[in-house]
C-alpha cells in the first residue's frame, strides 16, 4: 500500500503521535510519502499526484481535513481524517480513534465510505470567502467543508478561539463563547432550494455532520450522505438564551430522550443562499473569513471519500 501523509504542523498542540503512526504503517510494509504544509505550497499542488496513492492521510485540524477533501472532491481517493487538531470534529463524527496504532490499523484495513461535501461561494464578494488557511491560493472563489459552516455567533467563537487553541486546547471555544455573550442579532433572508425564509437571530448554521464541539448533536437524524443539509437558525438574542438548547442536546446524548431544541429553527435544503443584515463573519470547519453577504452553499453529493472503522 502507498500512503500520502499530509501534515499541518500548525494544528493542535503536539505531534499527535504521527511518528508512531508512520512507524506502525512501515512495520506492515507500507510505502509512505510525507509532505508538510507550508506557506509557499497549496493543497492543490501537494495533492497533484494523489491518485497514485491508496490513501491520503490528512493530519491536522478540521480545516486541513476539509481543505484536502475539497481538493480531492469527486476523485474517489480515500482520505484518513487524522485527529491532529484541536476540535477534530471530522474524526469525531467518523468515529476515528486518537491512538496512532489504532489509526494505522484503520488506515490499512478500514472501510471506505462516501459522504456529502459542502461548497461555499460568495456571488457578489468572492474574495470575502477566502479563509485564513495558509494553503489556500489567494484567487480561490469557492471553499469546501465537511462538518458545518455558519455565519454569526459560531464564526465569532472560532475567531476568538484562534489565538487560544495552542495554549488551552478545546477550552478555547468555551472561553471565546463567554467573551461573546451578547452577539449581533441580524435579520436573515434564506433561499432554501425553492423556499424563502425571513427570520432573525444570532447565527445560521449549515450542518452536514451533526456532532459539534463537546460531542453535542445540534440536529436529530442527520445523514451526511443523503444529499441534504440541515439549516439551523439560532433564534435567540444572546448566548445565555442558548443554554436550554444546549441542555436539550446534552439530554439527547446522555439519556437518548429527544426533548426538542428550544430557540432553534431547523430546515433542510440542498442549495442555500444566506443573506444577513448586517453582514456577519463566516466560518467553515473552523476556518474564518470576514463579514460578507450573500453566501451560497450547495451540497456535493457523496463527493468526499473517507476511511472509517469497519463497524
């Protein structure tokens, strides 16, 4: 087996066992090519020969994984979401373990599954959609996401957590949330396929995989391979009013009792155009961008191929 290992050293707080992982693959006769993400390289150039490999291992945070998944969209090249970042939501949703030896076993013998991928573009202000990931070329007009994208409160949390992640890890998201207890309330104009929704709140999330930070599921029965996204409007006027929705999600997870999510509006769509007044910052899989409106999001049905545990 030939494995291409893409490593983003800026992700997470250490090497995440990558060398133990590579050593274990080598013990099984695997040929490994390692490439490190740098300022002068783009993911497209690093993945130009990806089809010559049996697996591409994305070792980094969710932004690294989604960037690689989008670069390889529709190619069928199997990706291993190596959890070397802070939140590692893609690995969490795919049930990928943290132990490097177990990760090597999944890389060699895991099942291959196709999942939906999100694509984001900004029709009127394309440059506003470009995130902060150093590997993104400056002329990029669209970006991809695996787990979720959103405008408003969640983007402010991602933005605020950026400088803290290297020192306090996942707790950076909680600190950033506490620093944004009174987020901007915006009016939203949403075109969801053929349906138009006018509403207001502090954020709109477009969800592919339902499990978010702290293993909380924001929607019920979300299927990341059905060609449909869930659109979640946070209808509250401040962060404190979100607590009942968070508590309901915790009960769903710990007791299996679905008690509903107060303060949330949930819709489904394949093609979404989001406008906000005032314009709000954007995040997708943890990568942030400046406020922009409108934003176009669409489903790329089963365009991402991942290696997952067989069970």
